[in-house]
C-alpha cells in the first residue's frame, strides 16, 4: 500500500475492506484537508469507496460533507491530502474525470425556462458518450414532463431531472449531494428506488445526506462525519452493532411472573415495566430469540410484541454526544 | 474546444424568446425610441435646419452604441443570475468550458443586436434620411464588430461581479461614464486636456470613432487604428476573464 493510505477507525473496518478489495477502490481519499480562512471544513479525512456500492457521507449540515464531495468531484482543490477517483486526480485530470462521473449538486438550478428535454439534450451534447435522453427520462418518470419548463417542475421532478443529467454520460461513479432534502416522503421514496436502480446497473454511488433514515435504507456503507472529522465508517448495521449493541423488546403481558422471568435471561441488561408493558433491553444478537423462547416455553399470554432497534440516529448521538439536528 | 456551443446558443435564444417582457425591452423599446426620435429630428435634418446637435445627425451611431451598452449590461446581469442560481456551478461539473458559455451568450447578444438594428432600420426608414454615401452593410458590420468588442468588457465585469443585484449598477457605473466621454455627445477636441487623455484610453471612444466614420462614408482603412484598438481590447478582456472567471 502506498504512503498515506487511509487510516481506518478500527480493526473491524479494516477487515471488511480486506475481504472486499479484489480490485482498487473506485474512490480513495487520504488525509484530505480543506480550510476556508481559519475554519477547517475537512480535517484529515480518509476513506475508500468500492465498485458497485452506495456509499453515504452522513452528518449534520456544515459538517464538511459537501466540501469533501466537491473535492472528490474536482470542483474544489484540497489544501492537503490525496484523492484518486477511478485512478485519476480530480484536479489534474479534471477533464478526463468529468467524462466518467455524474454529478448532482446541492441546490443546483437550471435556466428557468429550459424544458426538461432541452436540458437533457444539452447535457448529452456536452459529453463524448451519452445515453438515449428519451429513454432516460422514461426511466426517471419524466416523460410526461419533457416539454415543461424547469421553473414549473415540483421539487421531486427537479431532483429527478438533475439525476437524469448526472446519468446522461453513462458514468461509472454518480455523486448525489443531499438529493432528497426538502422533498416530501413520497418523492423521497421514489428517488431512493431510482438510486437503488443506479446501483443495480453496476454503478458506484457516492451520496451525502443529513437524513439518517435515508442513509440507513439506502447505503451499503456510511462514513459519519462531524465537524470536519470522520468519526466512524461501516455498514449501517455494523455501526449500530458497534455503538449501540443493546436492542429493546417490548412485550405486553399480564403474567405476574414475566418480569422476574425476563430479568433472569442471560442476554438481558435491564427490564422496565409500565402497566402490562415490559421493555426488555439487552444484547442485540441474542435478546429477541431468548424472549421468544421464554414466551413460548412459559406459555405466556401476550397482547403485544415489538422490537425497537437502535438506528443510525442513535449511533450518531452515541458517537458525537449531540443529535444530528443540533 | 467549443463542444456544445451551438446547442447552448440555440437554447439560450429559445429561452430568451420565452420571456415576452424581456423581448419587448430588448428589441421593442429601442426601436420605439428610435422611431419617435427620428420623427422629431428627421424633418429638420432633411431641411437642413440649423442648431441640431451632431448626435442627432448621427442618430444611428448613438442608437447602436446604446444598444451595445445595454447588451453588455444584460450579459452581465444574466451571468450574475446564472452564477447566483447555481447554474454556472452545475455547468462547471460538465465538460463545458467558461469561454463556451460566454461565447454562447455573446452570440445571442450579437444576434439580438442585429435584429434590433434591422428592425430600427425598417421602422425608422420613413422618417430618418440616410445619406446616399452610407453603406448600410458596412455600417452593420462595424456595429456588430464594435458590439462584440464592447461585450468583452462585459466578460470581465460578469466574471467578477458577486451578485445579480450589483451586476446591473456595477455595469452601468463602468459603461455610462465611458459612453459620456466617448465623443458621441461632443467632439473629443472640446474636452479639457485631462479628460481628453482619459477619453483616449477608453475603448468606447474607438467604437464611436469607427461608427461615426463609417456612417459618414469614410473607408475602413482610415479607421484601421480604431479596429486594431477594439480588437486588442477584445483579446485582453477575453484573456483576463478566462483567468478571473468565477463559477460560484
């Protein structure tokens, strides 16, 4: 490995990387640093992104996500550190790289009175290789809107058009910056499906989001960034296991012996009771199985049963000591 | 090198036409003013009435200069709006180069100026006498050449002006004083020496000199110096704006 290889948060990540790297990473960021005046926007961030995965950079607004992404896209020159995308230097090889990546920028706009079809046609003319615009619009559900002006589109339609423009040159890596911010849940789900579709076509997706639910549902791996520093990296499930190993099972039963029974189970950390509702907290890997087995063996009469798993939101709070919305 | 230029130019023309108020302001208003003005001065010109300022006798020169200056202001405003709206930034992430974007807008402006001037010529023909020795083709070429060179000043302003709100006033602040000293309203000779020297350093002065000369029927050879200066202005401004162009 070269000098300046990524510093990994811990052994777990290193291991998962080693099992997957049969080829060079699509994106390699090593000790990236970017300052604006005296503000350090990105502080020695390192990570790899692999072929065919959806990789998310997550963190609150102002954490340095967009700056990191724009350095990787070649739109900003880093102060320090090395970046390689598809083996190219984003600043030095900007032109060659632009042909092979697709970019959707945060809060990007087009000319107010350009039609959907014209925008796609213009973008197609800019690249050496381009896919069929009409087919692309169909894939993104914009066929009905192809003659509409940009200014008349809804937020979700605008985002889908901007995604279409990011895909026009059949890119190997697609960058999506805060692509569902400001969209309603329905539009958001549509976009998530589209992003999964991009991955299904073998592309690598690099996205940023401050929505933990989005990261959890969409990303194969996430890097958590806070105040310019990368605090941890891994699959959402692995991060949850690592930082919030306790899960909760909530069982509603009027059996008076249940409380003591639950407390006696090896995986249990604590049990609290409110009326008939027992909230059992314990190690995620065994807890649910043990509770189900106990309920079955003791023929407990159960009115309700649900599990409450910790989310990336809880992970973020655990790692940084503040919530993502602070 | 200019990939996407014609596609972008054509699109920008279509986008421009979709805003009726803008079309009226850019083409309709100057034509209207020209028709009104030539109805006022035309008859007096024809009868050779005394007391008319030189600018009235050469109304087409003045009008062309105003059309060129408003084209610059409009270019500056559009670039500022595109920058502020993130459109330039989005284009930056494509293989499109800044000079292609600027060139497309210059082509649009030149085309609109040509249309405006042609409309004026048609609408004002009845009122405004054109001397027999005036070659309208030659004059048209001179106007478009001057406009292109003056637009290059717009590149530089457009490349640095931070926000759309400042763009128009900034452009006006730079261009109108230049126009005032250009020799359009008074001959350079009547200016005090200091102002005269300033006027000699301003690019619009050479555009006015060229247009007045061609309108009076003088040959291009006589004005080779003006052409050279304007060409130099274009090259320098294009080089400067290529270096200082800001995408966001």
